[in-house]
């Protein structure tokens, strides 16, 4: 691979917030911090729940079917045995939930925030076994949104789901920072 395609690929990570560019110095991986994690989680909870509310209000049978299909695919994967496959299905489920909102710019912002959140998930481990039943959380969100068409409940459940993930990740972040030598 020559340097030009590599530079192009890295430069595409800058708008996603995963890489930073500094004049005369080049590219570097964007640092992680508890403050950044809190910002990402807060924005993600706010914007995804907003998008989900719009999706429920505009809901059609195709969107409902897509949500339930994405949930079914996600539930058929054992996260402990196929983490990457589960994470791809997890991302697809969340993006399907908000995909019906009819606001492509909002969906793109949500995707960027989800990618930034995923970075913390990969750094601090999957949340399986964190005292949560994530499958039940997803099922409740899908039922409120796609089956019951209850925008308020769906938004509340999605917000709680994202915020709880953020709290779990923040605890893991703090625990790891305490074990890093000064």
C-alpha cells in the first residue's frame, strides 16, 4: 500500500473524531478521557432518542419489520463467542431503530457518536456480564418503538440504555486508570 491511500483513509477518521490532525506534525489517535466519554454518551443519548421519537412518529410496517428483524438477528448471536459479529449486529439494531426518522443528517451524527462510543467499548471490554440483561433492554426498546408505537416510552428506554452503558464504561475507565502506573 502506498502512502497516498493510507493518508486518505486516516484523513477520513478526522471528522469521526477518532484521529486528530496537527499542522506540521501529522496525524495521531484522538485521546480518550472520562470527560470525552461523558460527552459522547450524553450527546448519543440525546440525539438517538430524538431520532427514535421521529422514527416512531413516522413508523411504517417496513420500519417495524426491520427493527424486529434486527433485534432477532442480534439475539441469535452469542456475544461471548462472537464479539465482533455481535457488535456489528448491535450497531445495526441501533441504526435500524433510528433509520426511519427521515433525517439523514441526524442519523449521520448518531453514527459518528456511535463509532466514538464503540471505541470505548473496544478499549474497556464488552458489557456482557455487567449485571445487565442487555437483550431485555433491547427487546423493551423495540417493543415500545415498533410494536406499541409509543414514542415517549421508546425514547426513555433508549436513553436509559445508552446512559447505563456510559456509566458502566466510565466505571471500567476509572478502574483501569487506577491500575496504570503514574
